[in-house]
């Protein structure tokens, strides 16, 4: 295993562990399902949301067939990303792909165990009486977004990246 690939695998495992540990703590220790929303700061709450769809609540369906379909797409995506990560030529791209893989697997575990993804982080802001509220998300989502941002940054550095399979 190359040092770049090792770093990517470590990033994937770290993202997965942080995501699953946060969800286990929120569900089993904080018991957010029964406690309800917890105000952490004037702009941030811990608030349980079950996402049966994909990003931003698209394709909402709790039917077993829809969940199996989403899991199948996720498995294929993770395999493709893993092959891409193994072929990656830069450390940044390899770590970025590891973050995306770790986040995808974390959300996949939720879907398998609960039939939906556990979301809990809710940022909101009120300015001049107008409330701005963002989607509720989790640490897997943070890892995926950070990974995509790092891939975009890496693509502008001018180092030729490995082609995606």
C-alpha cells in the first residue's frame, strides 16, 4: 500500500468512525429522539431528522424497494470511488476520496440499520425578523462536502489526476 493510499484509507476510516460515533452518542446517550431539539448556540441546534431520500431530501421514499435501490447505487459509487482512490496520483485527491468514501459508508450504515439516514446538525440565523434555516445534516455529509471541495481544489493545482474508472 502506497503512503497516499494509506492516507486515503485513514481518512475514510476517520470519517466513518466520527460519523457513526456522533450518531450513536446522539441516539443512545443524549437520546435526542425523546429529548427533542437541543439548543447549542443561538445559531446551531442538535435536532433529529430521518432522511429517507438522498441529498437535500430529494427522492423521498420509505418504501423497501427505494431503500434497496439507494443502497445499490451507494455500493456502486463506493466501489468506483475506491478504484479511483487507488489510482489517484496526489495526496490531496486520495484523502479527499477517502473522506467521500467514509461519509458514503457512514450514511449507508444508517440506511441499512434504520431505513433512513440520521441527520442532526441544524444551522439557522435570524436577521431583521427573517429566519434563515439550512438543511439538517450529519458528519458524513460534512466529510463528503469537504472531500468534494478538496477534489475541486486539487483539480485546479495543475497536477494531472488519475482518470475516474
